[in-house]
């Protein structure tokens, strides 16, 4: 019997056929409550099913999810053969996206759950920082965040048990391991692997990793975070702000006095120098003079691609010390570390 794509499989529901849980072999069953399809001259009946994923998930495997029953009673797909499809989490599709320019330091409250990829990390001495969910089991954050309160030579395996991590509405998740970028003194980034995949829903959803570089001067992105507010207290509520990508040369001159290596001199107005190199970009203050601040590092510079209506992590906030005192926040450019992210996840 041919069914329209997307239809519920009547044969399965009626009991004419059912697939064993341990494989894709069909088993005959009899149930008079489900009528057999009428025969047609010169024709035949073909049994067909289509797999769907639950809300907030999509088919990862190649093929259309449509399987037909062959002569050996095996469900097969034209592209994947007997290999059954798999579902993976949808990314970058918040149910309630930000829909207007609104104003982390004195920024707007995220009352709608517009940033479901935002995680909150607490160090062993109770300092707050950010992390960004990039799939069901992995998050990006900064190397500095992971080392808060630890010596620089502390091993990653000793750091992981000291951290607490929350996603969604204060849902605590367990950390299996943390992995530092091999050159984390110049690329301030690290990965967190969870012990279990998190269920994806309206409040918990990864942001997509970009396949192209969205970082252009003037591009506006959203940054959410749990960092300090205008009174320099850690906020209990997730906030967000809209910030423009700044001219990199102006940013380097602002913090280092010159773009010429031998002429550079530390001149940060907050007394701490950001890491500035080919792996970073800068973002300025919003038109409302809003800014990121201590504790926001590890959060994504999220950009909305209108062509596919999807949100991407163009950057990860590294230097969160500006707090309206300095003109620029500094972000690790995600496209520059994309190969490392994908390889690390595949190998772990």
C-alpha cells in the first residue's frame, strides 16, 4: 500500500505488520480490525513507512526516511539500504526568537527563552561564567572560564569535577570532561562534554556552528549572559544585548597602541589586556551604551541568518572586562576553530 509521505503508517497501527525493536525485520500479524487494501488489475500493493523525528529533532541520516518492505521482509531505503535513520537535535531555531532591538550590563531580560543555547557555569569558588550549547552533549566556553580559581598547570581531568553547569531553567547537567584548545594561551577556548545528552526542548537547544564567516564590520549580533550588571552584581536573570562588530585595527590600536608588533604597548583602560590575533574579533558598545561584563565570557555572539532563518555562533566572548569602561569586547572567531571543534568531538 502506498501512503502519502508524512502519513501515519496504517499497517503498523492496524497490526498487519510491525517492526521488531531489535532490528528492521517485519513480522506478520493478523488483525481483522484493519481491512486489507483492495487489489487493482495489473497492479500490486507495496508496504511503505516513513520515519519522523520528534519536535526539536530532525533526520540526520541521508535519504528521505521512507522505507519499503522488500521480498525478504526487510525495511529498506533507496539511499541508505537497511540502515535505519537517526534523529539529531535541531539547532539555532528558538521557538521565541528575539524580534526587536532591545537593550548584559543593564541589558534586557530574556523572558521568552530566546537564547536556549545559553548555559551558566559556576566555578568551585562560586564565580559565574557562561557556556554555549553547540549540540546535545557539547558546549563551548573559554579556557579562562575553565581555569577560574585553578593554577595554570592544573590538569583538565582535575578541573571537570569542580564545575557546576546549568542549562534551561536551572537544569543541572553533569560534566564528563573538559578539553582545552591545544594553543589556549592564544586561542582562549575550551570544550565541555556532558555525561549524557540533554533533551532538547523550547528552553534547551544548541546554536548552530557557522559554515561561513559572518564577521563583518557593522554586523549586529546578540550576546546573552549571567554576568555582572550595572551595579557589578551577578544577575539572577539571563540578560542580553545587541552589539555591532567593530573595526579590528581600531580595536587593536585601542588596547595595544599600534597594529605594528614592535610598537605595541599595553594600554587597556581596565588594567587587563585582551588576547587579540587572527582568531579574534571585537564588538563595540550598543547604541544605548550597553555592554558585556565580568561573567559573560563563554557566551555566543549570536547572529541571525535571514536566508535560512537560523541562528549561528559567530564568536565566543573571551574578554568580558569592558563593562562600559572600555570600548570593545573581544570574541574568539568560531570559524577559525571549527576544524578543531569538529575533530575533537568526533574523537571523544
